[in-house]
C-alpha cells in the first residue's frame, strides 16, 4: 500500500490515510496485478463509533496483517472530507489528537475518504477486470438502496461485518472456517460500542497484541501512532457507554476493550474521565455551528419497510428538544416558536422522502444533572397514522414511560401541515434508537 513508514516500522496514521485516499483517487497508479483495495465502511449516521471502527479495522488489516492486501476506511457522509468534515464532526478531531510530529488532527481527518468521494471517483464502477470491489461493514450489517452520494446494495461485494445492531440477515453466513477467519461476521447486540468488538477482533487475530512485537508477521507499531489509535477506539467506547457508567449500554466486551486501551495510554496515569468529558464537550458544542437541518442529519438513520413500502427515519440529537426549538426559531425569523421547528422537521422529512420521522434526544439536564431522553414522532404520510398509534400502544406495553411534551404548541398535536404528530419525555432512558427503531419498524409492517 502506498504509505510512508514511520522510523520504527508501521505507517503513521496520517500517512496510512493518505495512502488509502490515493488508492481511491488514483487507482491507475497501482500495478494491474496488485490486489484491489477492500473497503471498510461505517454506517450512514457516520458517528464517532463508525468513524473509529472504519479506521481501526482498515489500519490494522492493511499495515499489520503481513499481507499486501490494502484496506480503505470510508466515512459514510454525502459530502467531501476536508474542512466540511472537520466542521460537522469536531469530535473526530478531539478523538484523534495530534501525531508525534505535532501535526494537528485535522490533517488526518481531511484525508479520510467519504462516501461521496468514493462514488465520485468512479472506482466502484471501473474496478479492474470488471470485478466489483469488496468491503467489510462496521457498525451496521445491511446496505440500503443505492443513492448518489452514499454507498448502497450492489456497490460492492460484502465479505463480512462487525456490528452491534440486530442482524438484518444481509451479510451471508460463512461456510468455511478459513473464510470466517479472513473476514469476520461478528454481530453482538449486547456490546454498547462497535469499537469494542473491533478491538476484540484485532486482539483475537493477534493484530493488536498486549505488547509488541505482534504475533503476526508485521512491523511493530510506533508508540505515538498506537496512542492515536487507542485514543480513537476508546473515545467511541466511552461516548457510547457514558464512560462505562450506563449499565444497559456497557457489556463485558466494552469493559475489557476499554481496559486494554487505557493500558496502552499509560495505564493508571491516564485520565479517562477527563478524556471522556473532552470528547463529549466537542461533540455537543459542535452542534452550535450547524443549521437545524445539519443537526438532524448528523446522527440520522433510515430503514425501508418492505411489507408496506414505507420508509422510517430517526434523527438523534444530544441536546434537549427545547434547544432544537430555540435554534429553529432563531433561524426561521418572525415565525411562531412552535411552528418554526415543525417547518424544519417537515423540510427534513420531505428532503429524505420518509413516511415516518422520529427525533430522539439524549442529554444531561443541567438543573437536575440527570440523564434524560425525549421522543418526537411524526407520521408524515397520513397512511402511517395508524402505525404511529400502534407504536404508542407498543410503547405503553414496553413501559417506555412516554409523558406528553406540551411546552411548545403545534409540536405535540395533529394541527397544521402534515399528519399525526406526538412529542414526549421518555421515562425509560435505557431505550435508545437501538431499541426504539425495531419497535417502530414493527409497527410500520402493516
């Protein structure tokens, strides 16, 4: 792979990402006989977990597996990397940190390939010998329908996956042990973070040992690069598990992987809580510089429901609903406070072509210091009204503790443009999108 080795052996993270980008942008620069790159693609929410997983798995498989097979990490966003990715994902910068030479983390973030750049490069359509590229899915296990600026089913052959969401039965089961060893198909819904599973896989295969040298035929990694990678992996695990304090989102593999990574970062002297707060602050404060549409799109996922031909979209926001209302009001000047957010949600839903839109907030209330969740549900398509009502009944059966959110007119009513709408505070804060999405999808099946 076209990377620049560090003085102590393996490539620096920056040189690895530059080499991976070169393989996508200049595929003709490699020998016709050289192996085609394997893509490592995170999910469409492109959160810190997906970002970390794609880089970690691609780096260790490319730089340390002892083979010439290159792996290319891909961030699944519909815009180029560079300043735009840094603006919309400041937590990526905080997670990576500077390298040994003091090069600022933005240099590395600007080099990673995005889904838009992958599609625009033409490499998916012009692979050598007419053969499609192959890929590994991380932090998801199913590809959606193809879109102009996002990867989808048919864009590449899926070899395996590492994920912590419900199995969609999209990735084929491995038939031979040798195939399984080469390309994992790991789905563990108990894990709070997919990065924990990636770290577990790298440890299992000897690519990331407890100490150097590695157990595979590869050069040892330099300390600063290993620190960058450990920071990146740990940041995702801590954010997804609330610093390992959320019991319902913290499993044995999360704890084991976090302990392994902390040991890489000078062990007991590493300030885990301070690091967690640093990443959390970067993630939350970064929303201040985005528009409402960008906030909704930042951590957004959607699903098609085949039995009814409908589409569900869920946007997650790490700020209170009242903050989102205030932001919409500031942007939509001279518009009623409640109507402003309704207009923004309507615009977002139409741009995505969804029939049912949900917004889930998750935040720590400054007054009470308690973790809180809120839920908005909008049946954009009137034919989904009964489905929304069905979900509300299911939520009661599941004891989600939905309490009507009545602070803002129009939001929790059926008045105005659109169909059925509801907004609630969520008593059961253990249920994140990971648990709520399957309930909504089931309600939309008929």
